[in-house]
C-alpha cells in the first residue's frame, strides 16, 4: 500500500517490521532522502491502568542549502501521538484534526521557520 502526500506517492519498503514501516518517496536515491516512517508501540497495561498506544510519523527529506557550510542536509518533521486505551475514535479524530490544524497554523510555521514565537 502506498501513501500519497500532496501529489507524491510513497511506496512501502521491504524493510518493514512489526512495529515500524518505512515508505520510499519518488525523489529518494542513495544520496538524497525522501521518505516517510510510521512506527507504533502497543499499550502496556498495568493492574490499575489500561495503558496508552503510541504512534509516530516522520518525514525525512534532503534539502539543498544556500549560504551554509555544507551543500545539503536532512530536513526532518516528526509527529507523535499517545492515546489512552478506551478513548473513543470520535475523540481521536477530533484530536488529530485539531493537531493538524495547529501544525498548519501561521504561528507554528513561523516558529518552525524562524524560531520566533508569535506575539
């Protein structure tokens, strides 16, 4: 199964394990990275708590640099989610929608690009 991000299709890599799955993008080569990674950690319940399920997504892409000491370097974005066992799928969907909106907000983009917090 492929993952499509905007117009790019990322193909599932054969190096998948039970807890992580890498996806290779169209620009990926030996020297240029263009990949997605999905990872998960199942809940570990205790006698008093049902546990939490952890999931992570990561995008890695080699960027061409200007006015820097090296010509290229990897840009990396990660998103981690922890949901307690028993949380409804409706609440999870709302949470994920809110988080996606937050990451797409001008305030987050300004902070990510310039390391300046919005006033």
